[in-house]
C-alpha cells in the first residue's frame, strides 16, 4: 500500500530524501555544515507545506526545486557574503572529511556545470526535468552537460584518475 504525504513519518521522510538533498547541497556549497542546514530546511519546508503530489517523481522534483532555491538564498544572503573573512581567520579544530574521486572533481567544476552534472548523473534526472527545475532551456542544459563533462575529464586526468 502506497503511503500519502500525511502518512509518512519523519523517519521515513529523512530516510527517503535526506541523502539526495544533502548531496545536491554539498555539490554546490562544498560545506558539510551548510549542506546539513539546507537538508534540514528543505525537509522542514516539505513537512510544513502539506502539499500533495501526483506521484513520487513529482515529489522528488519539488524537493530538488526547493533545494536549489534554498541554496540560491543561502549563497546570496548578506550573512554568507560576509562570513568568508571570519572563516579564514578562524582556525579549524578538526579536519572535515573531504570528498574523494569523482565527487571531488565535480566539486571543482564551476557552479553552472556542477549543478547540472549532479542532477543528471547523481540524481538521474532527464534533460527535461533539469530544465524545469533550473528554469533553463533543454539546449542550455545539454551544452552545460557537454562542457561540464569536458572540464570534468580534464580535472580527473590531472588527478591521475582514469576516465
């Protein structure tokens, strides 16, 4: 029996979507803490929205769109623009676990390529779905994927990884 949005427990919600939201946020922000904050914010928006969805794909698309918008809000916030100086002045008391391999290479891409690469390969969305989520034409998405792949290939070659 399929559960509706009202029948999903908080645990089921977190189990189903938190890793997808986190990966997308981390791929853009390259910060464990910011990605965790975005994940929590998106899941809370989902719970509070009371929105009903046609199917699982519709629900996933809504979550991705809200995640992308939350990331944009964080990046453009005054707090985020001014906190870099403080972060540079503060000494880390621990080491964050850094991504390795392909995820690390994707994180080195410019933002416009990083998001479409992540949505296409990690979230397995179609060009049409990515177009709807980002508000860009399918042709633009296709070009960004192609250019992103080329840059990713070069990054991986520099790191002595095989493509």
